């Protein structure tokens, strides 16, 4: 029963990834694309956590943690660049 629920969750997260990728490519302006990129890495974290639970491997959780840290820094840098035009003051 648990594996069926995990497969359904994996399918829905993959659908969310595809929709986020579509918004990233077809976004009308830069803030929409930054938000889509942020959503894309959050969905990737969810996908890795679900894979880690399904396969019983701790390596996926470590990869999810690395993506979370790098995604946060990337989102902050992109937003700062969008607002000020430069990243380093």
C-alpha cells in the first residue's frame, strides 16, 4: 500500500516538475521565470525525498539537502540581480 502511494506521489511531483519547466521556458517576464525556477528546485527536492523513501537510500536525502542550499542561494542572487542590476555591492 505504501509503495502505491509513493508511486502516485512520484507521478504527481513529476507532473509538477514538467509544469514548472514549462513556466520557466514560457514565462512572460523575469520574475515569473525566477519563481518557476524556485518552484522547480522545490519540486526536485520533493522528488529526491520520495525516491529516498521508496529506495531506502540516505544518499537521496543528502542530494536534496545540497539542492536546497544551492537553490536558496541561487534564488537570492537572481532576485538581488533583478532588483539592483548587480549581485556584489
